[in-house]
C-alpha cells in the first residue's frame, strides 16, 4: 500500500468517502476554450507572464448599489478584475510548469470562481449605479445558474467547455471596459434616453446573452456519449437542484420585497453564497463521480428552503434584520466548512501540503563546444 493511503485518515466531519476520494485523485482536467480573445490575447500573455516573470514560489461603501463612487474607485475596480483574470489564467499554467498540478488545484480554481461571480456582478451594478433592480437581480441569478450548468455540462461530457464568447473572457473584458467608461464619464449610465436611464436600456441584452450559453450546455449534454449508459432523463434530473435554487430565490424576492429593499447587499450575498454552495457541490460530484451523494444531502436542501420556512412560519417570531444576518452568516460558514473539509481530505489523500509547492529543480542548459577539426 502506498504511503499516501497508509497515512490517510478522513477528517471528523468528512464530506467525501474514500471511494469518492479515489475518483478525485484520478481526475484529470480536460477543457476547451474557443474564445478568440483567450486564444490570441489572454492565454499567450499569461503563458509569457508565467514563463518569464512569475517566480516558482509565488470598498467603498455604497449600500444600495446606486450611490456615486469616487473616481479612484472607478479605476481601481477594473484593475482588480484584470488582476483576477490574470491569476485565474496563470494558476493552472504555473502549476503545470512547476509540476504541482492536481485535482486539488482544479477544486481551488473553480471553488473560488463560485464566489467571485457574485462580487463581479455586484461591483459592476454599483459602478453603473443601477441599484437593486429586478433586471440586475435576474442577471445575478442567471449568471450563477449558468455557472452550475457549465459544471453540469462538464460532469456529463467529461471536459469543461467555454464557447467563442463566454463570461470568464469576453464577459470580464466587458466589465473592464464598462468600468473605464464610467471612470471617463461618471454620469454615463445616468443619462436619460427616451425617458429611461441608459443602465435600464443596456442591461436587458446582458440577460438575453445568457440564453445561448445555456443552449450550448444543453446541446452538448444531449449529444454526449455518456448518455448511452445513463440516459438523457437522468442527465436532466440532475438539473433539479439548480432549478430549485433559481425558483426559491425568485420566489423569495416576490414574497419578501422589503428584505431586498432594506438589505440589498446582504440579500445578494445570501443568493451568491447559496449558489456557491450549490455550484461547489456539483464540482465535487464531477470530481468524485458521485452525484447522488451530493444532492440528497439534507443539509443542502435545508439551506435552500430556509427563506420559504421563514416567510410562512418565522416572520412573526424573528425580525428581518436578525434573519438576514443569521442566514447570511450560516451560508458563508456552510461554504467555508464545506471547502475547508474537502480541502483537508483531498490534500491528505493525495499527500499534498496546501499552499506549499514541490521543490523546483532548475534544469541547467547544456553547453556545447565545437572542436576544431
């Protein structure tokens, strides 16, 4: 028996069985990105950056998302998106360069992406002063729901696919350009056109743009060879958790509009971390080759239906403020616990020390000398 398995011990509150950890350890990331921006700009730049410069060891308060921001924030915000995008593209390349690539790295990468989507959308909403509107809320839910569908696609097709135009590349570029435009002209999206704010006119196309992404995911899964073994019915049954989360978050806003009006950032954080828990679970289902275990867990369904229970049974006994703060804290703690516990188990099983690279051996270039004839 290998040293890793002999020394391996599941954590006290383990989310993974030893059988699932075996599948996690055997997983190899497969992906395809047809984005022209990625092919010809982002990826070559990050390859150059990793190869030449990255060493081998290595808010402003706007409660309602509609208050004007100082200009230094408007320039700082797109720079953070650029930095995130570079890190998101460099991490895997750096891991492969230093021989530190593993399923744990994929889990970290996509696990962080589960959370970042919330803040990118929230910051963009604040930048253009769109406020806590229905259209922005739908964009938030649609984007987070599409993240689930992309990982669902990966679960059934075996590789993570990003089309020619996608969120991580063109979507982030759009956000960056948007921020720079507002930096140049701060009141740009407050302009009235035909009696409506420019932000109200510009945002609906962003929601519509999510539809083709969803169609591509469904089309790929429908044509997947894996369905010959399991059937298309089973594949679409595995979208039920996502449908439930979307339905509950939409219904919650309809039934309790005062919560969203009084605590916009907290309610958005709740929705973001609800989907973060959801999306991280389907990522683990993909890595561990076990969907059933992740979505029949009682703790997950309790998290989803807490707002429903509060609306029908708890409003008389618990204040809105106490409920919002408690529920937000619960979801964040649930995600942190899930992420931490799985990290401990996977790193222990693979014999990896988290945040510590393997020793890097630098190959010296051989010198050749030409002998005189």
